[in-house]
C-alpha cells in the first residue's frame, strides 16, 4: 500500500524531516523540535515536521514584512498577473506530484485529488484576472474651491493563513492566490496533520519567480504556531478555515491589533429532498454531499431531510448506493472513500456513531471500522442513520466523517423550520422539480450557499461564505479580493 515510487515524490520525501519555508529557504525550527505527520492509510509516520513556536512565527512575519515593503511593493498589476500565470503553468506541470503527495499526506483518494486539478487551476487564473480589478473611484464633490476627491485601494500587508487538513492543496490558494493578486504577503500555517503540499507549493512558488518572503510556511501545532500567528502584532489579516471553537479563539486573539478576519467555520448543512425530486440524481447527490472526502468537508450535507412519503424508499436507495462505494487505499484510482485523517478523528466519528444508536436513531448501514488489509489505517464504512430527530446529537453537532442523518418531514414549512434549527449556516440544498418549492427554500434557508438539484458546486468567480456560527467573510469573487485591500480617500486641492 502507498507506493511512492514516482520520482518527484521520492525526491521530496527522500528526507522525511521537513523544515519551515521562510524567506525562500528551508529553515529548521529554532527549538529544534519536530512533530510527526502520519500517513492515514496505514498509520505510519510519513514525515517529521518542524515544530513552530512564537519565535519561528516572528522570523516568518519579519520576512513577510520585508518583502511587502521591498521590491514586491513595486510589482505592477501586470507584473503580478504575469507572475500568477507562471505560477499556474508550473503548478499544472507538477500537479501529478502534488495530487499524489496530498493523497499520501491526508488520505484523499487520488481520484479526488487528481480530479480537482482543473478547478484548482481555475482558482489560480481567477486571481490572475483580479490583479487588474483593484480599483478606486473618482467621485464628484460639493466642496468649496477646486478640489478633486477619489478613493484608492491598497494591500493590507501581511496576511496569516491558517488552513485545515481536509484539503490543504486546494485551501491554500484562497490565501496565496489573493495575496499574489493584490500585492500582500503571507505566512501560512498548515494543519500539523497535513502540511506537505503547502510546503512543496511554497518551493514551487520560488521556482516560478515569486520573490523570497512573499509566501512563507511555518509548520507545527495549532495551539503553538497557529495561536502565535493569530495574535501576532505584525500580521494585518487572518484567513482561517476550521472549527467554530478555534474560530472564537482567533477572534479573541485578533483584538490586539484589530486584525481583519475571514473565518470559514463549522457546518451542519441541511440537504432537503422533496417527493417530486428526480431521485436518480438526488440519491447519489445527497450521498456524495456527505461521503465525498470521507465526510471531511465543512459544508457537507449531513442533515438529510427527506419528505416522509418517500423516506423509506429513499433510505433503501441511499443504502444501496453507499454499498457501491469502494473504501480503500487512496492511491488506488478506483477507490472513492479514503481514510479519516487521524486516529483522533476516527475515535471522534466512532463516538458519534455510538451516540446515535444510544439516542434511538436507526443504523441503516455502515457504522463500523474497516478491517482486513486496511486495519492499520483510519478507515470507516460510509454510515447512514434513518428516522433521526433533529434534536439528536448526531443532527446537532458537526461529526466531520461519512455519517448521514436522514430526518423525515411532512411539509415545506416544516422542512424549512428544521433546516434553520441549527447554530450553523454554511450551506444547504434542495432537490425538487417545483419552481415554487425551489424559490421558497432558496430564499428561506439561512446559509451562505444554497444549491438547487446539486451539491457542493463552487465557482471561484462567485465564491461562498458562512452565516451564524459558520463564520463570516467571503471566499472567491471580488469580495474575497477586497478583503486583502483597504480603502483610503484622497482629497486634492487644485488651487
């Protein structure tokens, strides 16, 4: 299992001890300590990461500040765009290596990591297009005398990017892409469970011509390096994706210098299926709204509301579909579900499966750890609970695993009430042929993104964001780029 015989990955992992990447160079942790990073498919140590502390963060932020105030500040929009296009081309050239490295590091099947190639490249090109859109306005005024008034936009400065383990290869670009487009610099803190693709990308950025210090990577524990980055007085903005609990701590830490924040936090998204839906599309759509990436997706549609008249039949079809999914070695191109990220996450998901049974939910399928040849990894069967109540723990709390809670409803009003009965508001979906029902749900679901007869579709030119305790700020679209800029007004006396 987990053959890494492809030369590029062998080259990168030939030395499994990985340092920070700061100011265009590999730099060991000042403490000399390391953190083990495990291959979730077999539980073995894959790499030993530098254990970053406040001192390492200080060094990285200082490098980012020098770069921000140095030659990088004189790059024109056209030069930044040309650079992003070079980055795009180099990432495309090395994508197979990055996809394989991601699968080894966090367990996503190669079918998934390779399958998002075009989308990720689209994200990079979107930010390349936005280099020319950092515009202000000339505004007519009523001031006495000969005055000209205008607004201009400028990069905020050093951005701290704290990204999750459930897809670092993709997640990093919401920070790196926008920083390169606007003229900001970045200090990235990837999750200790999956840092390798972020480190390798930073190395490729230098090869593409990104000046040293523009993008830096500090690895280590969130409670140490992540906390230091969130509270650092030299960081002007934090972009964070992760749990709501950690998001609250980042809000507190940001108060010291009034950092700007963009937070994508937890979710317990409703996925609503009406009796008139096209079930040939709704069944696989609803299943993969949760099972994709082994359920480790913030906006996964884990609360599946199904109209009562089709509840039993829908669950039967859902179970049948789940049994067609292959769980296994993420390097097998026929595998659809890989392992969970860690033993810790496996224990967490299994505890929720136990709680669901104790609270009276009916286990329709799955619920067990996968053994046999996969016994050393953190694998779990795709799991479906039926006849769940919206008050049960498995319907209230984010599990972050391949666990679906099917909740019956009778009317559209009831479905809407139940869908919004949550502290979260990241995503939601509706499956129906009725325009009236679609419109009612589209306007009524309180979430940052609503899908109709599909799930999880994201266009970087449109973007997505959270509501309620799912965070705030926006990823993608012009609003995302604006978050890396601040606006100033200018008043010119012409006399």
